[in-house]
C-alpha cells in the first residue's frame, strides 16, 4: 500500500491533484498532512500498513515536486527519483469522470529516450506495477483498464499521463516533468 500526502499548507489545486492521483493509482490511501513532520508521516504510514509514501510538495501554489519514500520503523528513506513538476492538468480539466482504478500498468513507446525509460522503470518498481509497450498493452487488454503512459513531449520533457485502454482516451491527471533528481 502507498500513503499519499502533501506539503504542510497545500493549495486547493494540490489537494485536487492528490485526489486525482489517488483515484488513478490503485492501493493508494490519501491522508491530509496537517502539522505532521516526516517522522509523523512514517508513523501514519505504519498505521495504514503502507510501505511506500508519496509526498507532493508545492512551488508557487502549484505541485512542484513528487518525492518517493520507503516507510519503515526507522522512518522515511528517499527512493530515487525526485520528480520536479513543470505543470499538471487535472482530471476535471479533461472533463473526465472516471471511477477509481482497480489495476494499473505503465506504458512507453519503444522509441523513447533512455531517460524516459529509466523514469518508467523506476515508477514501475516503486508502484509495483508492470511496464509494457503501448502496443503490448492495447493488444493484451481488451477490457477497460487504466494506464500510466510515460513519454516525451515536443520540448523533450517527460510527460506522465493517465489513459483508459483500449480506447486510449486521456483522462488525467497529466504531469509534465521539468527535471528528475536521481541522487538523494
């Protein structure tokens, strides 16, 4: 299980983004942080039997960073990468009304850069979901399924978006990554 929380004083946009992530990624429990420090978050994760934690920090009122952590009795341990966010597009901005995801796969296209594939692999490992090529996912999954698609945009920035298969309809949220920090 994964515990999802925010920075200490989240804006309404960050809270909505976290709600969208919790609906898009299975086995995520969203918790309001309040005045909890990192040790308090680790304790809260243990209460929910969550072994992983995602923290969405803000930058100028928008989601700015997504930190990934392992939770244990000794506290939180950062897991690379730290994802720096350039922008997000919420589910409501897509006009999508989707049910919470029951399952998830991560997809990429074969021609993606090494950096994009490295991000997809690390997210696959952290979220404990398989990574397939988009063609494999479309051919194998004929029922409606949620997909986290990792690709690069026209400006060569990494883009993480959530889609429904087999229709390949983007339902959001969409995360445009400005940079990724691999060393913690």
